[in-house]
């Protein structure tokens, strides 16, 4: 089955939603400075809720060489 399933897991005081899609696990996250939720996979890649890759955790558009 290649559908999408949602599971909720508790971690401390927070509830973390884990989404499985096409054999991969994603965690629902909120990104500071952006509206809405996003998904993050186990390699820290960031996706829209439609599973479109938009970046990687830790990457920043405003990095400047000094």
C-alpha cells in the first residue's frame, strides 16, 4: 500500500505527528517566520504538505560570506 498514514506520538509535553508516505516517514514541523506547517524527513529535508521538497533544515537564504 503506497498511501499516506498519520500517527501521533508523544514526546515530553509535545505531540509529534508522524506521516508515512511512499515508504518514508515525515514529521510535521513549524518553521519560524513562515506560515503553516511543513514536513521534515529523516534526512532533515523540508517539504510542503503536498510532499514537494523546498529545502533542508539548517539551510538559510541569507548566508553571506564575510
